[in-house]
C-alpha cells in the first residue's frame, strides 16, 4: 500500500533543530534571500530602490549610498520594528506552518519562550500576509459554495425553568457570524465573514466568473444563485451527500479544518477576527500538499512583500487600559 505524502519524509524538509543549529546569521540570510530574490539577497533600498549600500554589521542594517537612508531586511514590511531575533521568527513561522489545524498563541508563546502578546501579534500578522495572496482573486469553472456559523455561544441557565429558547433571534449572541466559503475544484478557496448566509449569493456573483457551474446545498436562500448561474447544481443533504458529481464536499472539507481549528485549538474566536482564522484555514487547505519547507518559504516571502500592518502595528499600545483601570 502506497504511503500518504504527509506521512513521508518528503513532507518534512524543515525542522526547528535545523533552524536553531544554523544560528542567527543563517536565519538572517534566509530573510535576505526571500526579501530580495531578484538580487540573490543583496539589499535594495526600500525608499529609492538603489542597490549601492554600506553595511552596518553591528546592527544588521544597511545605509543607502544614494539617499543615505538606513534600513534593515525587515524595514517597510510586516515585520518592521521587530523585537524577536531572526531565529525566533523563523522558528515561529515553522511552528505556524506545521500546525495544520491551527495553533493557539498561548502554546506558541511557550514554545518560543516569549509573551502571549508577542506571539498573538505575530500569528495575526502572518494570517494577514496569507490573505494578501488571494486579494482580487476570482474563481471559475466548477465552484462549491456553502456557509457555517461560528461563535456566539449562549450558555443555558442551570435550571430548566430559567432557560430560554436559543433559536429565537432575541436570545442569540451578537457575536455569532457565518463564514461563507467559495471553493474552486482543483483550485483556490475564498472566504468571507457575514451575518447571514444569504449574503453569499451577491458574493458569488461578484467573485465567480460568469458561465461557471456553482454547486450549493438545498438551503432556500441559494435559490437566487440560478439568476446568476443558470446551470447551478444543488444537492439535498437529507437524501445524499453526493449525486453524480453534484456535491459540496470540498467546502465541507474546509469547514472540517476550520471547526477543528476553532474548537480544538483556539476555543474562542472573536467575531472581529474570525476572518483571519478563516483565511488561515483556507490557505492551509489549499497548500496541504506542500512540504513544510516550501510552505515556510512561501509564508515568509508573503510576509516580506507585505507592507506594515495597519491593523496590528502598535496593537497593544492602542488597546492598553488606562492607568488604574481593571
């Protein structure tokens, strides 16, 4: 019997042992190689694009010979003003990549021996970089669409007579959101976070090319898909999960990964950042056949071509409690 790829040695091309054994110089060289692949790791000024520079080896920085601007390999990237060493950043990304069902910031902080706040920001910056890969991307051909609700759990009262009907809108939490996924067969995955699953119809019309064949389940709000995609396929899950190629199994595969990520690793995900976790699950689902070395290089490259994060730069400084507050 043939061995599954993910169980083989070919799937393991990077290890924490190799990262820390290589030292800070090798980790820095990895950053340089992926930041400036066109010049084989030679620095390029982020301000004027000049190739001529002076080395400042004691600070791992460079000084542009043209505009005199000082910069480092992480300047003007998502890692700008970093405090972690290059080795710890590489190790954090390697752990993030290998955790195919997600990883809590608390556990990652223990692995790297740094604070929860530090790794929480690092993980969210990596998720933000992953989402940039799909910005403006469209789907075509055979596309599956589905939705699933996350968050907003309302704990029932202890006594039966005090319990409320949690199916009613007035007894539901405002934190409850639906993740809508559109997945191209043998292609990429797009995710969106909305309040109602019916919003997926307009999203499909916007992001799926005309003439594509869209597959959805029997929910009545998907009936409107036929106005945009007359050849849309529907599957009634009360009768079958797949019928002559009509199914939403790839969309369900994504939700299986996301549910395990949310319930098994993070336990609680804010509605404000649910889209980040959905993007992470989609990226890992799309690249599940990559070995961890290639996945590491791909994520680091995405992070190094991403600009400074407006959402997470200085996050804890902006959200610090006033003095004396509890």
